[in-house]
């Protein structure tokens, strides 16, 4: 996966690039092109974090939609790649001082990083034996509830995770 590049653009140019990257990510997800999907999501979020809260929320909604689909498909590798990529992106944006220095954008960056940690954790949950998942799912549920709290349930993360946990229990042959 390539690293996002910090570029100076007018807001309209950045918005257009974000929309194009998100569309490319959706298309790549549908065609099972995981690398392009992940690159496009990271690129869109990187630009959105520089643009402001509305763009960041829109990009994170698309990231969440992709993560939900990856989890539905039980794609542990893609989730395990997406999670750390988001965390690394936030670090890069902060190090480059490209994140607007407002409390709102710091909060959105923290949410994006928290989602990255959650997705990485879910990738691990999907990769390990079903009888070993409970502890990690409990930790993930706590993180999801925290993220829902700070985002006023915008992404309904805890509900999604509860649904995923139920699906994983159904998948567990030891419980069936």
C-alpha cells in the first residue's frame, strides 16, 4: 500500500479528489481489488483530514462502510491492513502538520485513529480460532462504545460490533 502524499490544493480541488478516491474505493471493493480499495480510502481520508470536519466525517463514513463489508466477508487480512494504515495515516498527517490545529480536527483525527485500532483488532479476531475470540471481542466492544460516545453514534459502531459478534458465534462450530 502506498503512503498518502500531502499536497496543497484548493478546497474545491481537494473535495473533487476525495469524491473520486471514495468512488474508486467503492468500485475496488465491489471488484475485490483490496489494494486499490485500501489505497483509495487512505488517500481520501488523508485529504479529508486536511480539509475539515465535514469532509472527514464523509470519508470516515465510507471507511466504516468498507470495514463493515470486509467484516461481513470475514476478510481478516484486509481489516488487519486497513486498521494500521489508518493509524499510520493519522501519525503522518500530524507529523506533516497538515491537520488543521483545531480541537474539532484533533477529535476527528483521534476518532480515525481509534477506528484504525478497532479494525486492526477485528482483523485479528477474524484470524484466530473461534474459541479464542471472546476477550478480543470484549475489548473491541469497549472501544466501539467509546467511539460511539464521542461521535454521538454517527457510525453506530457498537451495534455493528454486537451484530458481528452474534454472527461470529453462529460461525463457531463448537457452539453450533
